[in-house]
C-alpha cells in the first residue's frame, strides 16, 4: 500500500472518530454551545492520585516508559474534572533519548542530559529514530488511554519543537540562559540548522506515530523559542517547526505553542497549524480579532490565578470568556501548565465555569 493510500485511510478513520469530540469541532472553528476545556499539565503533581502512581512506579521516567502507568495518570484528570481532552502523559525530551542522548530526571531539578552536544561530531552521531520501535511505549500508552476515554473526549499527543529540543540537547539541562545555543546559532549557523533539521525529522515522525496510534490532534510545544527576537525566530526556529509539522499535514489538527510569544504571534500563526496556543501574556480578544478567521485559538488564563480561591478563578475565567465573546474556534485553557501547588478545587472551578458558559 502506498503512503498516499495510508494517509487517506488514516484521515478517514480520524474523521469518523471526530464527530462527537468538541475540541476537534473547535479546531475546525465550528460553532459550539460552550468552549471545550482542558489544561496543559493537567495530569501532574498537583493531584494526589498522580503522586501515588509516581511513588509506586519509581519516578517520572519510569512512568513515561510504563504504558499502564502513563495511561492511568493521563486518565486521572478526565475522571476527576470531566475535561474535554486527555493529553498523553509523556515528556518532550524522550526523542532525544531515542537519538542516543542520556536522559535523567532529578527530583526537584527536572531533566538533565549529562553529556550535552558539544560540536559537529556529536550532532553527526545522533541516531535516526523509528518511533514504532524506539518509542513504542508511547504508542502503547496512547492506545490504552484512548480505549478508556469517554466517547466525547479527545486524545491529544504532543512533542517538543526542534528549537526547544536543541536548547536542551546543547545546554544539558534548564536552558534558561541559552548561551551555548545562541553561540552555535550565531557562530556556526549552518551546523545549527543541521541540528534543527535532524531534530525536525524525528519530531515529524514522532507526531505522525502518535496520530497513527490514536491521537485525535497533536500539540507542538516550543517552550524556549519565545526568547528569540523576530529575526532569529524567522530564520531558525520557524523553518524547523514547519519542517516538523509537514509530515502530519491533513492527518489530524495540529496546535502550536510558543511560550512568551507575544512578539511572535504573526510568525506562529503562519506555521501552518490549525490552532495556536496563547500564553497568559497575550490578549485573547485581540488575538481573535487578528487570527480568529483562520485559526482556532487556545487559552489563556494565567496559571497563577488557580493558586487563588475558586471564586477568583470563576471571576477571571468569565472575564476571559467575555473577551472571546462566544466566537467559534475557542478552546478554553491556561496560558501554560498547571502549577504543582494548585488546589484541585481551583481546577474544578475553572472547568465548571466553562460548562456554565453553555447555559448562560
């Protein structure tokens, strides 16, 4: 069977499965009585049931590699809050491990790559990846999760964008300063593009594999590209993201998230995705005015609001919804991930306010 016929079969299967999933209708900018709602990092450390699975599994990476544990924590917020999407419990750095980089997670400090890339030889040594073999546990977790989801709940996959993966691969840990990344980018731009191209091809294959494994839509997370100015984003990060997204065009809706992207919204809107995720610093009403006729928009309540009382959560969520004004194509979400100190009751208030919008 040819790739073209495989794609046609995949599109047909996904189209049939999308009929009762509100988030997929929103990504197609179809009118809905209320915005669908979910949260980035909704399966995570703020939930006591997550902490218990993590303790029994032996840690974060062990959960990522255990399809049953990953499926369980993915399902927890769906059961507790009735959100409209489950996003697979996994990590954006797993493709780097599949490419041959050592990956560790240190409690309280996050991911560490003990031997970061140091030059052309290291970049050349990065392995090609066949996700069906090298990341098979991701596909297994997707299938287990989807089998347990309510019929109206969408299954989301995700991957880190090439620029963000390059940041971790070169810095070896938290890339907040990005000194090695920017040094390579400015001093050896051809080599930096070579790295981005390698990463983009792996990201593309990983996103496609997740769609083939049951993801109804996928999210491309570019956590660190918002630190670039417009010229560098256009020259380096954007082309790599476009390359990463090309292999999934027409198969399933795609969303792009660039944290701190207020100065880059025109560029992010031009990546070719069906949806754009706004962080909490962007005005969602203005974004709908500019992009709502061609893109679905997700967001974008400040995650720190959920550290406050439920009444504040409801008030600020209603204010956000008023800015949107019921325009089609809105997915209600936070402007970044749930903070670990968040009270689950605040998440419940957020979801309940979205539901109430449909009966107002």
